[in-house]
């Protein structure tokens, strides 16, 4: 079972910062998940479009210039990184799940991935682009059919994984609070991988492993890896 660091190793460093990305790499994760918003023609790595929860700023991302955002403290004196800075930091050493939140121009994401393949040690296989916004995922897939997409869901649909199959997704990425074996089996029968967020409890890891879930997003990837290795 693959272990992705959720927002980087966010139990040990401020979420979605380069410090959290570095900690995840040190902990030997298989992949790193980060959240991305568009800000003008830039892509910034932050979970919320409001600043107050994770930085010393106030208001929304759109209220500030890119230069002003760069001055904010995102915890432990870290900055809000750009997607490109995260890519440079990882440089192909593990998988990268780019979760797109507030992004209107998917071409910006695709351009970053293409550049990372040419300039850093990534291949296309290193990337998964996921979103709760399935319209964005459909657009990504239309632009690049070979790029893996993860269809996020915060609910258990009546037709289980049919929505992800319709998108030609690589994976269903579902919340641990409602995942059951029937949902996992349905996805697998449709040829989809099944990933679960956010998994920090050993008991959940054990259950998900027994259902042959393909991957988890964990705030403490090192601990999750150590538990699964037992
Ligand atoms: O991608 C998995 C997970 O990160 C989705 O939820 O709110 O933590 O971005 P959230
Ligand atoms: Mg996320």
C-alpha cells in the first residue's frame, strides 16, 4: 500500500510548506500530496483560499499580490511555496499528487508538469492530479489523456465508483470516514485504484490493508510506513 504524505508530513511541519515536503522525503514516503490554488498566472501551494488558518495573513488569496503573499509566515517561518518550488524540492524522488482546489486554467498545471519532466527528474508516471471538482478533472484528461487523475469524493455515491470510471480516472480518492469494502471492491472491478484520506490511526491502516486499498494519505507518513512494514 502506497503512503502519501498529506499536505507534506503535516503532523511534523506546517502543512503545504517546503519544510513539510522535506520532512516527508526524509520519512521515506512513497508520494506527497499538496493542495494548489491559482493566483493570477501562478500556482501556489495552500489548502484554503482564506489565509488566516495557515498563515499570519488575513483575507483571501485574491486580496493580495503575489509579492505580498510571499511575505507571509506559513508556520515555522516558512513561505507559501509555488507548485514549481515543490517540484524542485522533490525532483522525481517520489510520486506527487497535485490536488487542484481553486484553479481556473488547468493549462498552468499541465505546463508545470511538462516543464518538471523536462527539467527535473520526473516522468509522467510520477504525477497524479486530483480534485473534488470533477469538471476540472475532465478538462485535464481532455488536454492530456495519459496523465493520471484521481477523482476525489467526500461522499459514497449510490453507484459507487461509476463517477470515476466515467472520468477515465486512475483512482478513486475517498474519505476514510465512510469507506467500506463494497466501495473498494466496486472500484477495483472497474479497474480503478482506491486511495483513502486522511489515515493516521493504525487500526484504520490495518482495515484498509485487509481490503487491499492501494494507497493512503497520512499526516505522519513515516509512522504509517513503519506500521505497514510490521
Ligand atoms: O487529497 C486528499 C485530501 O487532501 C483531500 O482533502 O481537504 O485534505 O484537501 P483535503
Ligand atoms: Mg488535499
